C-alpha cells in the first residue's frame, strides 16, 4: 500500500490569509501549480497551465526559480507574523 503525503498543501493550510494576500497573481499561480493535484503532474503540464493562466511562456528554470522565490517570501511572511504580538 502506497501512501502519498503532500507536504506543500499542509504548509499552505497553516498560513494566515494576510501572508497569502501579499503574493502577486503570478506568485499565486506558481503556488497553485506546485501544490495540490497539480503538484503531482509532469512539469510539461505545469508549464502549460502556467502559460494558460499568466499568458506568458514558462520554462522549467523560470518555474523553479519563481517557486523558490515564492517559498522564501512565504517563509519570511510566516516569520514576521510569528513575531507579531497576539491580541487576546
């Protein structure tokens, strides 16, 4: 029995809406294509979906670089949210 766990989807569920709101439409598309059902698709399908969504051509290198930058931005946003005092 093979069990697949999508760690990125769990990561996104724990993010606050304010952190996700800081992403540009292109960055949101990169996150969408790298998580969930699209995360299991071949790269050619992901690149085609990104082209359809953003109306720009995508290469695997551009996608990889964009995903890395988005994940760094999300990590920084999560760290900033964690430093904020909580209201109670």
